[in-house]
């Protein structure tokens, strides 16, 4: 016996014990309190008829559950009927209808689907029940309000409680279905307090719940669900009406229906194990007034309660005695759980961590992706780190896997430029091939071929022999030189440099400061103490640069050629088998379009550890002090040393010196993006740009506030 089954039997035993105590107390107090049966006796046919009606109604309820859940995963009626009956048993033993949670757990485990979605279908089912019961009770109360004012007043109060609970459930379902931004942000802030693994799992469960509402409302036959519910409630009311007619005959059809409805209002009052006393209190008050008799036979309350609770609880006990069996399913391919996100064959929550972060923070693009998934336009399989204002994801569409890059309409121009750059180089090796372009009112996207055999270069270089990584790096540099760059002469363009400094450095820093009070406070100081060493702040460092004719001359001398524009480690994929590579995510938005810009991007990774900085949760910024943990890897250091040796053989000294400048500018350019992604770590990115700019200036002076690059304090290395 598993631990779960042990706990289940412990709850059953405890519930039965408590119920037996309360039942014995009720019987002892009731012996002298009233008539057990009417003077004319009891119609013996009433009890079996009532039990039969109850069983058939429960069969229809299980059929309705199958109607909702089979759109998530095909299942058998037996699994749903057994889960329903066991949940019914625990409803009788536990307070506040907690048996519904047991039912959701059992069905979810046996179907291997999201328990949250199963629970949603139960809530939906109970909300519909509440509205149907509320309409019946309201009709009875309106017709009989003059004949039985006290009973109908109590009936209306109970009805109000039932309808209010149903409305609350309906409102919650509506908020989830419409993906209410305030609710999602509140859930995002709450789950952010959890550790990473629990946060991702909780967010995935919540998103699965939203996803499930769309799948069910889109695919389930809700018209048949409602029709079956009506038939089910005719049987439920007929069951109790048969008992009323058998124990208190001769009071008219309307009074009999009213008393039958009262039984379900009374049994719906939240109470603990052995709630016969609570049931009898409300039922006797309602039935006595509606039937117009001075006393209701105690036998009617007892038998009505027994018929409502007993037979189906015994069915649940029978299924509980059976050994629990999960639904038989074929071994699912590794992609199936990712395509069918309500299935629970494996834990896939970590695959969607980036998407869920954005979704629960209220980012508009994540809701575009979610809406596409919910409509069934495509199936997200995995999400990757997105660039600024765009998301990259692996999708299943048209029967195949493909990489999809998506952005909002206001940012479409930049992503379309990337598509056009790749399309113009469709037959160039080592570049992804565009498949399809989509431009709608809600988003712009294009698809790329998916190469499953390629892994991120970051992963490759930290797991393979370093010599293989050096070879890959060399081949990447040879590739862009041969296939991307054009053999053009250098030209002197001081105007382009001036605009570049203004737009890509000063404007970006000021825009980021408008988003970050911490960065705005740092800009007020002429110098900054960064991890214990003093540097010129960005303003004085730029002034020092502009005042240096030699530095400005070298920066203004450029080769205006097509470049990749974003040649970081993050944008390289490598095939382990033979070291073949793919270069991703070109950026054609460069005022200075010189190969040194690409080299600065490589140094942004291997020298200043961009990928490690992105993992930094926060940085301390207080006064003119900036402190943050500096981390890189020994592999990064080895590859950077190799890169420097290659630069020395291929580049003139005046070109090599400019690489630090472009590395610094790359950090300035991303500041507004980082301010939106994680403002807590923004000071670290700004401080990195300041240090690099100081290091660049130090190359042109005999002494400086910052030491030359080769003498600067090394970053802490992680093995």
C-alpha cells in the first residue's frame, strides 16, 4: 500500500468514526422529538425508485465529465465514474466539499493530465448545478411565498448563498478565460516569492488552467453538457420527490417539488463529517412549511439523507478498495508532453520559464503568444531567450517543428529587417533558412528551419575540449569574413561617429535613466567606485574621448560593409558531431557597419562575460558606489586569449584599439532593454560599460584613472 493510499484510508477511518459519533448523537436526541413516519404508513416503492434515480443521475454526471475532459485526453467513462464516486465518499467524510479535490487528484493522476484542469471542470460543473438549483428554488419560492412565507424566506436565503457561490466561480472562470492582466500580475508577484523550481511549476499550473478553459470551451460540446445537466437534475429532483410522496403523501405536486428542491439546498450547506443534524435542521424547516404540516416525519429526513449519501458513497468505497490504476497510455514521444501541455507524462514547466516570467509580468507580447497557443494556431514546444522586444520559440506547426520569432506590430520593422537579411542570404552556409513570414494586425513573425542536432555554443564550449571550441571560433571568424563582409576600403566619417556617440551612447543612457532611478542617481557623480576601483563616470569618460584627436580619428575610420551585428556567444549554435556551426539573429541596425562591431560583440561575451551578467539577479548602487558579483569561466578566458592572439595577427593596432570602444557601446545600447527586463541588475551593465570606456581611453594616455586592459583586475573565474 502506497503512502497516498494509506493517508486515504486514514481519512476514511477518521471520517467514519466522527460520522458515527454524530449519527449516534442525532439518533439519541431524535427518539422523542417527533413522528418517524406518517400515520398512513410508508410507500415502500419510494426508496428503490429514489436510489435508482440517484444512480442514473450520477451516471449522467460522469458522462458530462467525460464530455469535458475527453477534449484534453481520451479517457474511459469508468475512470471518471470511479473518481466521482470516491470524491462523493470524501465529500461525506470531510468538511467544505473537500472531496472534490480528491476527485480532481484521482482523475488527473489516472488520466495523466493537469489536476488543475480537472478541478476547473468540477468547478464549472458545480457552478452550472448551482444555477439550475437556484432557478428551481427561486421558482418554488415565488409561487409559494404567500402560502409558506417563513419557509420561502429561508429558501431564498439558502438560494442566495448557492447562486453567490456559483457567480463567484463563474467570475473566476471568466477572469482566467479573458487572461485578466491585474489578476495575472498579482499571481506573478505572489509566485515570485517562491524558489525557482516551485515558481515555475506553480506558474505552469496556473497557465495550464487558463489554457484548459480555452481548450474545453472551444472543443467540448457544451450544448449537450447543458442538456444532460437538465436531465440529470430532473432525476435528482424526481428521486427526492418520490421519497416526499412516500413519507408525506397528499400535499400536491408543487409542494412535493418544493420539498424535493429543499433537500438539495439543505445538503449543500457546508458542514463537517456526519452532517445529518445540519441537513435535518434545514430540511425539516423547509419541508414543514412547504408541505403545510406541523411536523415532518424524522424518517423522511433520515431516509432522504441516506439516499443522497449512502448508495453512491458505498460505490466510492468499492472503487477505493480496488488497486488504483493509471490510465493505460502508450509511451509518449519526448515532444508529446510539450505539444499537449495539459498532459502530465513528465514535468515540462522549466521549458517555459522565460515565457511564464513575461506572461505573469503582463508583457503584451507574451499574451500574443498565449492567445495564438490558446486559439490552436500553433503549439509552443520550448521558449528561448528573446531579444529586445521579440520572442523566440520552438513551435509545432503544419506537422513539423520550426523556430518562430515574434514581435508586436510597433517593433515589426526591426524583425522584418532580420528576415530580409536572411532571405537575401538564403543560400549562404551556416545561416538559418527562413520558411514563412506572417504579418497580422496583432503581431509580426517569421519561421526558421529547426536544427535539432545543434546545441548552444555556450553549452558546447563548457563541455567539450577547449581546442574544439577554438576551432569553432576560428571557423566563425573565417565565415563572416568570407561570406558576410565585403572588401571595401576604409573611409573617414566623423559625422557618423558623432551621431553614433549621441544616439547609441548618450541617448540610450539617458533613456535608461528615465526608467531607473538608481541609474539616474549614479549619473549625478563625476566618478564611480566600481567593485573597489575608481573610474570616470560616463559623461567625463565621453568628454575625455572627444578631447582626444587620435582616438576620434581611429574611431571615425571605418569600413562600411554588411556585418552580422550581433555576434555573441548566445547567437552561435554548434553540432557536437563535427563542430559545424550556425550563426543566428543578425542585426542590420548599425550606424557604424564595420567588422570591428562584430568583434566587439564577441568580446562582449568572452571578455566582459555578457552571458554571466545576464544571470546576475541584482547589483548594489549607493551614492557613487556600484558593487556586483563578477563571474566568468576559465573557458571564456582561454577563448578570449585565443581571440586576442588572432587579432594581433590579422588587425592593425589602430583597429585593435577600437574593439574596446565598441564593446562598451554594446552595453550602452542594451541599457533600456535591461531596465525593463531586470532593473535590479541594471547598474552592473552600466558599470561594465563605464569600465570598458575607461579602458579604451587608457590606451591613448600614459596614465589614467583606469589601468590599461591587460593590467585591469581579472574577473573571478568559475571552473
